[in-house]
């Protein structure tokens, strides 16, 4: 990775800010383009630039962002400390794992939403949520997590165009098949019980998922090209 502040010219390819948001928003629903630009200013990530000045993120940038956002969300660490940790990792060093600087007793747990809070936050109707539960897209429960909120928001947007939860049930089934494919590829590592192997499996799982996303995007673009042509 180029040193912070050093300009880099983007080759062909790379992810735009919008594409990065599409990849990371399911895990980090509060992520915005402004937050991505702020993380760049703070030295968390150093995207390349096209000749026209547009940001382009490499897969390595995406993983750096994912790790930084996870550390910030789960351990409430300052960005300067996260940046230093990531820089040490990029330099090939082996820094000690970061942990929360807050006492465990005051670290809040993951946010949960009651049904009415979920509907209000997602801007969804009770019928849409009921249809999503009926279609097996969202699991029935007494309270919902951030992932359920992000999913319901997506369903709200799709519903405006006539795409209902029952129509996207196949997407969930496809995702489960993809996970099974990744799990099969990682089987040799997953059979081991040491922490190093488990950590490597986690890294490879993320990389394989990214590659699968890229292949799927090509298939979708090809299909759309056939439709519009």
C-alpha cells in the first residue's frame, strides 16, 4: 500500500464509492459516502484516483475499511489508534490485537429493535414486514438487529418498484448456496482448531465472498445488456 498522502493513479477497474457502500452497508448500515471520505482524510484508507479525480478502491482497501469499521463499532476505539494498528499490519508487523478501552460494564451491546421501532426506522409497513417473514426473508423474532433493519430498508426500496419479498426469496437461497461453496473451499482450515487457522479462514472467507460478488456482478451486467439491447 502506498504511504499515506502519496497520490496514486488508478488503473482500469477498482470500486467506486457507491460500490463500496453497496458491499459494506449490509454490515454497517450507518455508513455513508461522507463517512468514507472522512475515513480517507483520517488515513484509514488511501483509495487510488482516476485521471478525472474519481476515487477507486481496491479489494485490499475494502478489507481495510471493513476491519476499521468493525474495530470502531465493536471496541469503540479512536480512529488514530485503529490507523496505527492497520499501518503496522500493512508493514508486515504483528501488532497485539486491539481491544476496547472501555470497561466491559459500560460497553453497550448490539442495538436491538422492537417491531414498531424496526418499522419506523425502515419506513416499512406492517404488511411488508409480515410478507418478508412469510417469505422466509426475515426470521420471526421478538426483537431485530441492525442486519434485519438494513434488509428491511432494502425491501422497502424494492417494493416501490413492485419487487416484493417473495420475489427476493431466491436471493437468500442463492446466498446460502454461496456460503456453502465458501465453506467447502475452507474445509481444510475449518477442520483445524488453532487460532491461526481460524483467523486465516476468516480472511479467506471475506476474499472469496468478494470474488463471488464480482463474478455475480458480471453475470448481472451481461443479462441486463441483453435486455436493453
